[in-house]
């Protein structure tokens, strides 16, 4: 029988959360132990202090956003995006964050804005669907340049 090695973060999490440490907290602990708390926080889009507070169960805010981000980035696999096909759930989360930040004239971002707003994974206060339904209508990407429209034949 070998010795079981437990990290300091894991001990802190077990002390704070008790017998029922959530799976996403243990994933957060493992990822922080594997690289660094700052790198994990940057990838999650939150501060390193929030990561520490979540592990210690001393965060004063809502844990749902942190849990969702950890699950989307570290625990989920590929998903079916109605706009661009099969993508990693981390890319889906990236696009959802981009859409919330505002609009742009970039054609890819306009396409993603249209589909992300309708996607069940983007709806607040709902359980994220495991499979995203296909779009209602067929779509075709057509981007015309102004030059070709104004060109003389």
C-alpha cells in the first residue's frame, strides 16, 4: 500500500466544504496544483482571489458562475454548436462571453451573435442542454463585398 498524497489546496477544500466537496471544486484544486492558481484564474476569466475564495468556501458572491465556468472549461467535452458545428465547450463559453461584451461588424461575430442568442446553452437560469438543437432553418454564409456590388461589368 502506497501513501496517499493530498495537496495543501485539497486539504483546505475538504476542511472548508466538509464531506461533500463539489466535483467542480476538486477539479479546480487539481488544475491549480497542476499549473498555478493565476493561470487557472486567467483561463476561467476570473481573479485568482476568487479562485482561492471558492476553494476555501469564503466567496461572498454566487458560486453558480464559477461552477459553470469550471465545468465548461475543464470538465466538458465537445458540443454541437448550431452555427459552426462540433466545438469544445471552452470555445462555446468564449463566444458567449464575446457576445455579452457587445457587437462588432466582424462577419463571424455577427453570425455567432445571431445563433448564440437563440442557443439553450446561452440562456441564464436554466440547465444547460447537453445537446444543442439544430437551427430551425437552413442557413448559408454569404458575404458580399462592396467592391463587387459596385463594380462595373
